[in-house]
């Protein structure tokens, strides 16, 4: 019996080592300039700060997303329908290690502190998808699946 336990233990260690997969993203993997499909430009700096310029209504609606309301409701009621030209805050990498039913997912969390001169306290969790130059940041919703919000801006 003792010999079998050794094989079982070794097998579990090998399975666990094989499941480790890719290492989680680091700040260096995601810092830089990201472009959105509606001209939004997200800049993640190495010190953990971010800015967004040319903010679109759809991005603000994602930031203000609340499953209890229709899209755009919070922008219309809390911000008089206005779309700020820029926003800022702090960002961090978050790794959801998943479980036996769901794989690990990597995220960049944007903790918004301002829309132009208005102080806010909002959070947007962006899922990291793809690899290397094909890396994208997007949102995952049960009702609509994955939507890309940002991709690396082309070099100019």
C-alpha cells in the first residue's frame, strides 16, 4: 500500500505542475498605449496610473455597467447624458485562478477616480485575451460573451 501512495503522490505533483500553464501577466506585459474601436485611447503607465482620452459613450456605459439597469441608464441619470472627454485612475493586474470548472483568467482592473474634473469611484475589470502582439483587453458578460474594448495601438 505504501508504494502505491508514493505513485499517487508523484502523479498528483506531475499533474499539478503540468496544469500551471503560462505565468500570469506582469505590469510590463500590459503597460503602454491601447486603442479602442471608437477612438478611445487607454494609457497604462508603469507606476500603476492610467488615463483614457477620447472617451466614447460605449466605454462610459461599460464603466457604469449595472446589471439592474439598461445600458446607458446610469450615464443618463447620474451624468446628465454627458460623455467625458477623458478619465483617469489607478490600474492593477488581477489573476482569477479559476477552479475545476473554469480556467484561469487574467484581468486588468481600472479603478477610475475621475471623469474630467468630476471625482468618481468606479471599477472596470478588463479580461486579457490573446498572446503577444495579439493581446486584447475586453469585457465578459454572461448575456453577450467577450467584447474587445482595447488592442495595442499601431506604432506610428
